[in-house]
C-alpha cells in the first residue's frame, strides 16, 4: 500500500534522525522542512507532532526542535508490526534465521490462544531476528495446521506474512500483545549474545484475520537494551 505524504514525511524524518543525527541535534526549522518536502505546513506540523508524541524529538519554546536523548537507539515494540520494515526504515539491515519448523500438539495455553480443540496441531517455528548481524529477538511462532496446511521450511525463504498472504490467502489485520519484563536465563542470553540475567521484554502476540479467527501466536524475547515498549495516552479534561 502506498504511503500518504504525511506518512512519507514521518518515515523519512525518522530515518534521518536515527541514521544521520546525534542526541540533542537540532532539526531543520518548519520553513526549511516545507521547502525540502514540498508539502503543506499542516502536514509538517502533524509529522513533528507524531515524532514528539513517540519520544523521538522534543521541543524547546523559542529555540527549536531537537533529537530526544532517550529513545534514539531503541526501537518501540509498540509500533513494531514488522521487524524487517522497522529495521530497514531506521537504516539497519534485517535478517531472519529460521531455526526449526515442526508440527506439534501445542500446550494448552498456546492452543487456547489459537482456539484449537484438543488434539489439533500447529506448526511451531523458531526464529532469530537480527539487525546488521546482531541478534535482537528470539521466539517461537505457532501457526494452526488447519489454516496453513503443508507449511514447509522452504516456503519461509520469503517473509512469513508474505507466505501467509500469497500461499494461503491469509492476512493479519489485528494483533493483541502483552509484554512482560523478565531476566534472561543462560540459554536465551547465549542466543541473544548478552549476559545471563540481562533484562529482556517477553512479548506474547496473538494475530487475527478478517474473520476474527486467530492465525498466529508468537512468544518472543527482545533485548532490553535495544527495545522499549511505548504507548500513547490522551488525557481529557472533565
């Protein structure tokens, strides 16, 4: 799907901030951005507002807009619907190592997330996600066999969501996520290239299709030094 002008400006500004700028660097003025992007003043202001609300920039009255000191090197899991796209947009080279794929009878908690009956099977895919060759996320993805029959490791040379759509005509339209702060054990810390006991975010993600049917359940561990989880809350005066 083609991005709107507003989305293009946000994407380009965010990429420049994260790949070309340093902490507390000053952004070009609104007038300079208007000239650079050739869009309306309202589009520029909305784009800057989006970046500010997500903690990527901050403003000082009468002085300008600056790169945030908090979130420059951390990826927001709250907006990470695509690891590959997020990494690419921030100037990194994403890769995925598909470790194993097997047909299993999932544990009860996983089966419940996928609305599977007793005895129904799912494919269990173990993956390691990297950026610039550095391990960042490690997890298990469960895919119902009845929705993705005859899934093979060779299919997964393409992006998982591309395979879902092209081979099975399935698409995730909504995902529910729970995030838990944990410390990595020796096994998982070794996979992620950090020390045992280091902080991690454990993400439980359930995706559903346009028929409100669960098609994916993933349990991931994300390095605590490279990711944050940020949400927006709007306060209303009453």
